[in-house]
C-alpha cells in the first residue's frame, strides 16, 4: 500500500479505503504500518465470517418481468398494504361526500 502497488484482494481494498489517506499522508511509517495491519486483521476477520461485501458485485436489475399470471394473482388476492387500504378508504369517503353535495 505504501509503495502504491495494486490491491491483492477485497480485504486489502477495503482496508485501503478505510485508512489509506491516514497511512500515506498523516502518520509516520511505523504508526501507518501498525494501523494498516490492525485494520487489515479486522477486515480479514469480517471476510472469514462472511460479512465483508464483495467488491464489483453486480446489482440486481431494477426492472422485473410481470406476467399475465402475476397480474391475475394480484387481482384475486387483493394484495394491498396498510397504506393502500387507508388511501382507498379516503378516496371512497371523498367520492361518497361529493355525491351527497
């Protein structure tokens, strides 16, 4: 890291992201190496536990394919959240009030 070599793995990448600036610019050589090793060990432990995120992982697509069957199932079950139910009641009340006037 101090010699600006390319990163070897995800652990080193995330360690550099967290303490790279401090190690290069702020701390002297011995303190920088000690801090880097401490954070590196912490990140390595996270990787062993499976809690370190994977670098360059592709995100899920924001668009999903809705088939005709999905639409029919949704219509039959009437899947509505609590907010949608409340909004439906409000709209129904407003329509009923406008009919009376």
